[in-house]
């Protein structure tokens, strides 16, 4: 057997190298307050074309040839806030069955098959404040898919069998709506703020679904989906001249004669001016809590300062997290949001989850932090960190042309200036410590805080009555179908 020997010179050289190698020095992890953000990049709006068809449809075209894909989004001036109070669910059903029910030329199965063969998507829907329709397709399939998209928007069939299925799905949601404590606290809190009858808080019931017929869907659609109430945006890999020609060919002659839906916005005011409310769920071993009051709109001149204030209060390493969760150990989760809306007041919410026995201390601690940010100026470090966070988060809304186009469409839909993007950023950059405190003093209203708890009454000790206010029980029993 042959023996292999390592040369002596090689061993000596290797030992010499080891002697002169310094041990690696591990860097001490930095505290989050020591982290330095690089300046956020400038937001650039890609070139786009805006034009209007003779029938009033507004169109945005934005080219993006990075990938062979094209997508389109139509925003429609409607919303379920315009549905009759005895037909809650009409808007949602209209938006669902408009797509699921096929078209006057093709059944739903035929439409689905054509799209699946091309790995394309067409969707429609109606939310509280707007209707929508959209498509996604490969560039090579754009002509066929755009034809189908125009067909879905202009010639929906509202097939009776698909309406029946959609109703059953809504009824299933009603039956299960009390299964999730987070769902209960979110739904009932909106009612306390806006009022049970407000379109921003009311809920679909078995009785309101029963009041809706196929003809109601057709009428709601005809009064909503009209060219002069639609903003269409298309982004992707297309030839702009061909795209404009296709839009004019498919939508230019569309002139429905049905009267448009009234668009006067419903009034908003705070329903409950403070108070403590409770939903007893004996099966729970923790409490779900929301506290807050009516908020404001995005176009408020104070919204940038309120955005900074929100970040100081909420999020990882911020005041509520550090004090309520980390130092006092009173919460599994805690946060706050100044959730402003585009065209109606939103809601300021401070919320969290905690063990039953910590419910009252949790509420008191959150109230204390809300009061503190009103009375004491935030620190320079808090201001700098919050501004950096807000700005760095904001730019993620404009990562690609599709996101940017979506913003432009929404700004026009809600009547915001085209340069709102840049106005907001400049205002955040200019926000001072004094601005944050002034905004907190003006908009945070402790005397109007509505507090809702979903939890186990027997395990909440001390009881909610120890907070010094009457406690109102909320009945969430689901009305049975007639």
C-alpha cells in the first residue's frame, strides 16, 4: 500500500498563513433607532396620453414594454352607497354577476374557456365608493381579450342561475359573519361611528337579498355603467395608435339612453359621541378592542402631519408597541390608524388584542398614549424616523407604471389635482414637531372616543364599568330568513 506524504514546505506555509490571519470581528447589531435610511428616490410619472371619446369616456394610455403584458382598469362612477336601503347587497351582486353571468353573446362557461386558453383574466366588481372592471393579457392575445372585455362591460347577460349562486354565497357569508371576532369588532365599530343606516356601515341581511331581482341588477347596471361615468386606463406592451383605434372602435359608439344613477354623496356624521360598548362572546379567552372616532379626508391640508402622527403612534418600535405591548405586556397586538378616505370622512382607530384580564388596563394605556401625543411634543428622533418611514412607504405606491396609472385614475375619479402625488410628499418633508402636535390637538378628540370590546364578560376583571362610563351591550344576533 502506497503512503502519501504532505510536503514539509506546504505545511510550514499553511501554518504561517494561519498565524497572520486576524479573527473576524462580529458587528454588534444596531438598535432600530440607529438605522439610517437613504433618501427616498424621486417619484417619476411615466409619459402617458389622456383623451376623451365623444360619448364622454375618459381614457389613459401608458406604455410599458418591459414585459409582453397588457392590463386595463375601468373605474365607474357608482358604488353600493347608492343602492336602496332595503336592497343592501344590490351593488355587490351586480358587480359579481356582471362577470360570472357571461354576456349576451357568450355563456359564462364559453367566456371562461376563451380566457383560460389565453391565460387571461377579466374581472368586475362594485365596492362602496366605485365600480370596476379590469383585464390582464399577453400582448399577443390583446385583440381577442380586449374584445371580450368590451363585451362584458357593454353586454352582460346577468344569467338567472349565476344570480342564484351569488345570492347563496352572500347568504353563506351572513351565516358565518359572527364566527370571527375580528370581523365582529370591525363591523360593529363602523356602525357605532357612522350609524346603522349609513351606507358606510350597514350590512347585508337575508331580507335585503330577498328583495333583489335580476331586473334590479339590470337597472343598477344600466344606471351605473355608462361611458361618461367611466375612466379607462390601459398600461403595458401595446402600440398606442392601434390601442386608441381599438378603444374608439369598441367603445366609441356606445351611447346608452338610460338615466344615470344619482351621485349625491350621503351625509356623514358621528353616530355615537363616545361611550363603551360590549359584545359578549363567552367562548373567548381574550378581548378584541377598537377605539376611535370620525376622521377626515385625504385632501385635508393637515393629512401629511396626521400621517406622521400615525407613524409615531403605531407600528413596530413606536409608542403603542413600546409602551402597551413591550413595556407593560398588555397586548398581543396594538396599533393605530388615521384612515382618511378620498371623498368622505374616514375613521381614526386604535385597536388591539389582549388577554381578558388585561382589557381595562389596555384601554387605559391606549387612552394615555393618545392624550400624551396631544399634550407633549414628539422628539426630533421620532419626527425624523416617522417622516422617513412615511416617505419610504409612499414611494412603494409607484413601483411600476401600473401602480402609477391606478393612482392617476383614482385622483381624477375623486377630483384630486394631478400633482397631488408631489404635494403630499413635499408636505410630509416639510412637517415639523409643532405641526404634528397641532394636528393631534385638533383632530384627536378623547371626549369622542368610542370604545368597543368583543370578549368574555365573566373573564374581564376588572369589569368595563370600572372605566367610569356606562357599558352598552350590542346584540349581534343574525335575523333569520323569512
